[in-house]
C-alpha cells in the first residue's frame, strides 16, 4: 500500500540561522526529503537568513553539501537536488540591527503562508520578533518557530513568552520539541486512544510502574561549555522527558486538536508531586583510558553539573495515584536507546504455583533506534514436563510491519515543519505548558544547589550510577536493560 502524501499550501519559509549547524543537519535536509516526496508545492520557497556574508549561489552550495552529508545516499539525486536548490534564496540580516531587513521584506510574497524558523540562540528571539513586526514582514497569519532551550528557569521562560507575545499571538508561536515529531510518540496516542484494548488498563489499578529512558552513548564533547550551564535536567528532563511523561499519563482529550491535547498535558504537569531528594540521582561520567571525563569535556575540574539524572515521579490524580514514574537520561551510557516501558502488575492470583515464577506484561515503546512497539506476554513453554511459563514478545517494528514504506516515514523535523505550514499546533508546546514545566523543575534544581550536591561518578558506557539502580531496588523493582 503506497503512503498517502498530502501537499501543503504554497509558502515562504525563512530560516534565521540558515547556515548554522541545526539548519545544515536537520532542517534543510528534511525539507529536501519533503520536496522529494511531492509534499512541497512547486512555487514554495525557502529563504536562508544569517549574518554571514553569502549570496544565494553560495548558500545553495552550502545546502547542496549539507544534503550530501546528512541525507541517505539513495536520496542524493543530482537532478532532484538541483531542482530543490532553485527554490532557495539568501538574505544577509543583522538580528540586533537594521541591516538586511528591507531586502527580506522585498523578497517575501503576498498571499502565501509565511513561516519564520528561529534557529538561533534564545537571546535573539525577542529581537527577531520585534524586527519582523517593525518592518512589516510578518502579518497576522504568519507563524514563528522557536527552538529549545526555551529559557533556563521559570523567570527566563516567562520573559521569553512576554517578549514574543508583544509581537505575536499564541496561535502564531510554535515551540518545537523534536521528540513530539517522532512517529512512535504519535503512535503512542493512537495505541492508547484508538484501541479499546489498552485504555481500560491504563491506570494505577493495573499498571505497576512506568519507565521512561533516553540514553546516549556520546559525551558532551564540543558542547561542554554550553552543557555545563544546563545539565541533564534542563537539557532533557524539563522538555523531552516531560513531554513523553505527559503523553503517557494524560487523560483522553475530547478531540485530537491542539488545545484539547495541550490542556490534558498541562493537567499532568500541574498534578506532579514535589520530589524528595532521596528520589533524585545525579551522575557524571568518569574518564576511561582513552576518553576524557565529563569535567575534562566541560573544562571545569570542579563542575557539579549532571550528565545523568534519574527521578521517581508521582502524579496526584485518580488515574495514577500510587503509581511511580521512573525517568532517566544520560550521556556516555552503554547504548543509544529511547524507550517508554509500561510495566503491568502481576496477575492477582497464580493458578500455576510458586514454581511458575512472576510474569508481568510489559508494553515497550521504542523511540530509537528501530522504532516500534513490543508487548511481552506469558505463554506455556512448548514441550512436555508440566506447565512451565515463559515470556515472549509480540513485536511490531515499523521497518518490518511497513516494509518499504518505513523508509518514507518523515523524521521529526520534517513532520513538524510541515505541521507549521498547515497551521497545526497539536505537537508543539504552549506557553503555559512550558512555564508549568519550569515551575515544577526549578525547586528540584534549587534544592540540590542549596545542598551543594555533588553528582555520583559512573563508568563511561555503563548503565549509570549504582545509586540509580538502588533507588528502584529499594522498592522491589529494577531498571530495564539499556540496549539498542
């Protein structure tokens, strides 16, 4: 069955920071893929805007090189790339000054969707928003896309929201979190709300606990100076893991539209209980014989910033009262993997006796790599010799289930950018949602800073600090193994 490609309206997309790393690695190659899929109108245009002194021809060469470097080899068709590059333009602009804004205004067309991607530092968000309005470049139907980090605490997030609100309505602001664009994350909503099978069991009566893991094998490397001012809590938990937590825990929205979905996510954040420091484990990766430690990467021998964090969260509502949610994320762990695991309770009574052991059903949603879902069920082990029970997976990987169509699944940035053009905010964060997340996160950070808490060292390419394993062990549970 061929996948259905729905074209979008004609548009002008301006990428501020168009020659930057994110644009080269993700945004522009992703747009090229959407072009190749036939989703982009023939007259749609992409305009790079940055301080760099380039003309359009030079910008097109930058994009050509980026496509060849960051796209699959079978996607790099010379003729297609050439046709795509014809849609590209470049304007040199000064985000904090007046240079180039008149040129950008003259280049923009009337009567098409106008979107502005702020692929720049958050400190420039307000300046860009102000100049877009001051020069009459953005009209009341224009959309702006802003990248994380959206603030580093509640106060700065409020300030960013206020700066953008001076020039754009909330319906025009798209706060992007690429995790929400992943196919499996959206399939989580389909599994929950499109099947009668799971939703009746999706509560504290049947679910023992839920684990959310985002593990990386890389260290902070060249991002050490930035990361040391952020840490795993600000860089991952406050946004990515918080969004996954909301989707797994929220009540069914009345309909699948932006405000209905985001209202339910907001309720989850507001129902999160404060966390005792005994239910927080922070870690830093140590040096190996061949690789530096986190402190060496960060350039600070006394750094107290965490490269790993594990949390035990509780949600105070009728659905989830008493059910723990365990979150963990870290750098230089044993495997690259992102997973949500819903661990169901044991059967209330086993008719097979103690020798059959404990067997819990687990629904595992894999975000990366090998996106898909696995439901572990208990069956009889084949063969004679009595009733011996084993656990087997009912496995659905997108690559196996969809075959060649799996290659056509857009990556997160492709999907989200097209949602911007469509004007669909469902998979983007709302301002009050961001502020609620910071309101919950700030006291946790303040508490360990007040205690001068020092992260626990852990071996690079391990599962993290032993204290994280002990946190679950004390409650008779254990982390699922991190594996690709």
